[in-house]
């Protein structure tokens, strides 16, 4: 497991904290299920290539809008 994957659960939690979103709200924003967000935060699963792309685009958009600082 690489370092990025190890830190991903903490990153998801931090993004949610900064954006003041519940897991369900983040799931809706990303177009994934609540269970997916929950598994990501608990380190139960890793991102598919498609999910990784969606996640990165979402974070980049939030950073560009000044809503996120990660």
C-alpha cells in the first residue's frame, strides 16, 4: 500500500471537515453512495481509477473556489 492510499481516509475526513459536509452530502456531491464514503473514511476500500479521477477533480474545483485548503 502506498503512502497516498494510507493517508486517504484522513484526507476524506479533512475535506469533509473543511467543507462542513456530512458523509451523505459528500457522497451526493461526488455521485457515489454514502457507503462508499464511509468505506473510504474507514480504510475498508480503495478508489477505483474512475473514483480517483472524480475525487481529484472535486478537490481541485473546491480549491479553485477557495473552499478547500489541503
